[in-house]
């Protein structure tokens, strides 16, 4: 799947947010409820639960708190049709296969904001390779900028089965790019997050990423 690196206007999303702030019943706008039974994410055809992105991901980089469990209450477990994992997907996001061994989980309202997901069996050398390669990928995304290591990503999620989490970030023309590698359930997982300049989607992506199983 090929994504345009050009910034997409977010004015429409801003109008929705401002409208939502004006009423306690915003979640029922237009007669639609994100929790309506029967709306599920289909990991095979890439359909999504709803076209509205959650705002739980505004700015924070740390995950694993009690709040993150509440933020994921409406997520639907979705199986990758190209890799051997499943992930809980929030309303307003779509999981699709990019190519064998590589999926993309993108925001419906802004497809330029997405998280690339890659998994490998936890075999000798696979973890080290993905960590080293991730840093090269980030350098390329930022025209040679040295990645900054992050210490607050998946730092308190031992109960989720995540081990040896490493995270780095660089700035690009369209927003920050974050790379995370960790081990879980016999897999090495690499997540590459492409966010907008406001980091609107980062926490949502990280909260979903930690549910991979």
C-alpha cells in the first residue's frame, strides 16, 4: 500500500471536535453511535468500524497505564490476513495488508497517519537486526537525522507480555516518525508510526500496538 507523504488538511476533523465539545450527546450525532452492535473491523477486507478517529491519542508517548485500558474499551480484535498475529483495532482506524510481512494500520480521517506493523519469529539475531534496521529506516525518513531514543514507550507494560522494548524517534517534514521494537508471544514486533505534527494519533497507535498477540 502506497501512502502520500503530502500533508492532508485536517480542518474537517477540527470541525467535528469543536462540535463534539458543545454537547454531552456528541457521540450520538447524526444518529450514529461508535458502540453500535454489529459494527466490526474486518481484517480481511480492511473495512472499519466507523469513520471518526478517537482523540485519546493526543500527545502522550507513555502507555500501559489504567487510562490506556479505558481508551481501548471499544477496540475490536482483528486478525492480520498476511501475518500470524491479531491486534485490537479502535473505531476510526483500518488494518490492511501492505505486502507479505508488512501491514498498515491507518487513521480513516487521515490516511497519511499510519502505523506499519512487521512481525518475525523470535529467533537468534532477529531482535538485534530489527532494532539496527529500524534506526536506519528512521534516518532515511528524516534525511539523515540521528534518532532520539525514547524511554517512556512501553516502559510499564510487563503485564501485557511485552519484553525488551526499544523506541526511537525522528522528525520529518510531515511530522514525527517513531520506531518501536519489542518481543511478545514468541514474536519480535516492529512498529513504525507516521504521525502528524501535532502527534494526534501516536497514543492510539501505541495502545493498539501493545495488544498484538
